[in-house]
C-alpha cells in the first residue's frame, strides 16, 4: 500500500528538507518501507549522503500542499530524532518513524530506497481526513506531475476536487486548494 506521508531529510548544510512522498508499506511503517524518489529530488540526494530520515504521518494538508509545490517558506518546528541526531522529527506530526536507508536500487529513473525503522513514536492523535483533506492531498500529488501529465487532465481533475473542497472543507483546506490551483495555472 502507498501511504501519503511527509519525509524529512537533512541537507548538506544541516538544514531540514521537507518533502511529501508516498512510501510503499506493508502494514506499519515501523516494520520497514520503501521510498521511491526521483533521481533529481533533494530527498534522494540527501539520503545518498546521509542515509537517515524521518517518515511522518500527519493530517496537515497545508504542509502537504506547500511542500509539494516548493512553497514551504519556513520549516515547521522540529526536534532532533531519537537515534540519529542529524535527522529531524516534525513537532506537529501525528506519528513518526525514524529510519535508515539500507539499500538503494538506482537502475530505474524512479529510484527505490529500502528503509529500516530505527525508532518510532507519536506526538498527537490523528483526527483523520475528511473528503476535502483527501481532495487536497490528491491535488498536491497532481501538482507534482505538471511536467508530464496533460494540462487538460489536471484541469479536469482539479475542477472535480474543487467541488469536494468547497462542499466539505474548512478554511485551511480551501486555502490549500487555492494555493495549488494558482500553482498549476502557471
């Protein structure tokens, strides 16, 4: 199964990189998982240099939206990870899983990185997603594909997603959707 998550890795200068990603998991991420970053991604480069990071489960759709389109002006509050102090846990995540990248398969354009959990924890309850939160997540995923999906297909899907957000969303979901619509319109 693909779990929509936020991954933090550490940049060369020691700063935190925040990236949405859909790791492949079988059950609980603490049993291990596989990341599938693109070769050109900051996450892939960081993991090759420092093979530690943290997978986060969160219901913060604005974080997903901003991170997906490179509009995260500042990193949310973080603390050092438990095992490797050079990795970082998002303070507002619901759950987190600190990991070590243990195997890199680099022959395909989309890389496979097998990860072993080395610590896990919980910051707060996960309240879940309503339909609008799901729609924003889908819109954020589509926004990361503007370079290779037809613009008409993205526009058609955004139109449907906007209806869901307007019907069932709150202020944050509407703001996140508007941000993503502005990005794909460019």
